[in-house]
C-alpha cells in the first residue's frame, strides 16, 4: 500500500504456533528471523524465543494456527456459519472447533508468559500501527489445512511462517478470511493478559494467512 509503513523480511522475526494438546504432543512451533531459525514442541520455549527477539529490540509477528475471531451476525441462524474464505473447513466444526477450544487456553498462556518476559513491549492486531512501533508484537492467525498441511506440527508452523513471509511487506493484502462483525478472541486474550486495556480490541479481527 503506497505511503504506508513497511517492514521487510530483514526487519522482522516471524513465529507461529500450531495449536494442539501439549500433553499429547500435538503442539509445535517454528520461528525465523535475523537471529536465526528455531522450533520446538513446548509453549514455554516459544514464549522465551519470542521474548529474546523483543529483548534485542526486534519486532515479531506471532501467529497462532487456530481461529482468533468468530463472526457475530444479526441473524442467529448465521452465528455458526463459516467465515468468508474458510470454504468447507469452518471454524465451528471439526478441526476448527477443536483448535478454537484448545487455543482459548494456549493462546492466553503463551501471551501471559510472554508479557512477563517482555513487559515494556506493545502488542497489535493491526499491521500499520505495528509497523510504526519498535520493538513490537503483532498477532496473526495461520490457516493450515487440507493439502496445505505438513508432516508434523512444527512443519505446519513452518509452512505458516513461510506463507507470512511471502506476503511481506504488506501481509494485510494477503488476508484470506473475513467477517463483517466479529468477536475477537485474540483481542480478548490481549486484554486478559495485560497487553492492553482497550476493549475496542474485542471487535478487531486478526489477519489470516493461509499456507
């Protein structure tokens, strides 16, 4: 977008968590940036890795592979319909519903731990204000399903990171899932963990990048 601030691949570290049961080894994460590549299967490791980058005055785009906002429609019959762009894999059914339920706790846990480690950093759901702040944290949703899935949970996270990087410097233009009016689970998580006190975040959707 002409005139808007930009962050290039060299300016930003990109991380993603593939949400799933930690106890059943269904959680994986991956990250890469100027300081190198990392990955693993523990949420605490992810929080520590992101905090290290932020502590070095780097900016981080942190994705979660689970629904981070849900549609709120005027017609109650539409409350569980797929978001625009989800196709046959709606947030309210099957794997989407399971990831959403698991993400309700794991996203909050990771953001809470990260807040402890990087208390002076600001977090954003919108790209332009994120680009104007450094160091800063940007939250986005990854969509990895069907033929786009990898061979492991960490690989799914890696594929999402690659897709996000391919969308730089304007990932908002690659957003693939929308809803006119939303309840933002990402916004609620930022409020719950002390990143913000702005209740307007409850109405702000994340961008969604498909692998």
